[in-house]
C-alpha cells in the first residue's frame, strides 16, 4: 500500500541532519547547562549560540528570544503575562484563532475580568480592518491584539505590517501566533511593528516539544514559570538542550533552503489545486486556501461534494489507502464539534459537507498528490 503524508500543518517529518545533531547532543553534551563545570558550559554555550542564530535570522536581539516547550506555552506566556504584568484590560482577537489563544483569552476573562473583543471577519476569514480600527479606538482601556499570521486550517495570510501599524497608532500591544509562518516565510522584526510572536520547531522539520517566543526588549513581562534562573530568569526549568539544538538546526536549514523549498512546495500546491478542479470539479476551497497569492503555499482546505452519510467514512477510507490528512487542527482531533474556523466562515449547508486539510512539504511528490486525488475520485464514484 502506498503511504502518503499530507498532514504537515499538524507536524512535519524531522530532517535527517536535525536527528543527527540531536543524537550527537544527547550522547556528548549531557551536562546540565546551569552547571559551572566544562560539561555544563559546553551545553550552555550551544544554547546561547542557538539563541543568537534565531535572533539573527529574525533581526532581533538574542535577549528577545525565549525558548519554550512549543507554541501553546509561548502563546500562554504572552497573553497571561500581558494581562498580569502590563495591565492589559482588553484582548482583541478573532474567532478563528488557534485554541492556544482562544481558550487562554476565555480563561483570562474568568480569572481577571479581561474583556475579549472579536474582530469581524469577511466571508473568506480575513479580519475586517475597519472594525479592528473601531475596536482599537472605542475606549481608553489598555489593549492587546492577538491575530495569527497564517491560519492553521485555511491558510489565510493577514497583512501583519498593516495590523501592527494600526496597533502602534492606537497604543495597543500586538501579538501574533506565527507557528504556521516561522520557518516558511522570511521575518524581520526590526521592520515589523510587532511586540510578541511565537513559533514551534515541529512545524518546520524540527523536533516536537520545543519552540520560542519573541518578546520585544523592555516589554515589562515577568516570568510565567518561576524557579531557577534559566532563560535569563524568564522561564525556569532545566533546558531541553537536545531539543534546542534540534530547533536551531531545523531553523537554519529552513532559511538556508527557503526559496528553493518554497518554490517546490508551491508547485505541489498548484498541481494539487489544478488536478482536483479537473477530477472533482464540484470541490471547493475554504477561505483563501485555493488562492496561491493570498494563502500559505503549505496547505489547502477542500470542501468535498459528498453527502453527510458518505462523509462519515471519508477519513477512515483515506487512512486505509495510506493517506494521512486531517479535518483541521490536530489539537482538536478528539472533539466532535467540528472545525470552529469553518463554522465561522461557512453557512450550514457548506459546513455539513466534509472539509479536509491537505498540507504539503519538501518530502511530498506530485505522484503522491495524483494518487490522493485518484482515491478521492474513486470514493466519490463508489
């Protein structure tokens, strides 16, 4: 049976050079990075070199990079500490954010009485700029805007500079979950009016369980996890050294090969869209995911012309055929509520049809995509 992995938005295959680097780290650099002897100093030096490498690519200062267990922790850190330490009274976000933002905002509303305002979306899932501007200026409360750069389900790309400029003009803080963006798009935080961004290594061919937050210098945030003095006192706990060097290796490889791999993966997405339109012309694309200019090149979200009864077997059938894809975020795969993103932008009839997210990487081939579409076509005819 052919095996096809098209769930790269959930997690990616780890690069061989990353695995090698991590194995080397586990075997040779096992000292505690906080220890003062040579074993500890070697590990500490490698962590600081990784921090400098990431900062250089983002055009940030090394002190602005804080290693975390991933994007969820980083999002929690920023939102919680902004309310607790910076006096944020209102969080402006959208209803199609990742739950690492939405659920934290809901908890902050319960714990601190933080007001949560949701920016209106257009029919494709993009924030309405006029409404955002209105929310930013409707009261004098201290505000934080949290809008993801690339939506993890429908792939829409927001105008991060325009939104950052609006926030800056209104005196609001700006955070963006860039988990689907870092490693796939170039970043320059010196030229982008953003206060906080978050990333996860496993989205760009690195290990799971490691990510980072960019926290602009002199932000005023205090530690969320307290204890030892690791991460300059900002995040206590012995560092996952092997994961940090794995993140660095994946990050360097992603940006060293960015244009070449972007062109290749973009070609895969273009091929998939064109072939799907030809073989299943009734299929439709959710959000901007079928638009090569206004959505990320790494995924597309397809609404298929199958009835509800037939839809129940679709993912199971694909899995039996060796094809891995998803209905949406892997973080909510155990939920029977369906996609909160699609529920916001589709009508009842559209939501009733099955939608699948196919996400691509450098390890995929056009032949795999052809096989996937052929399986979908056969299922449609059965």
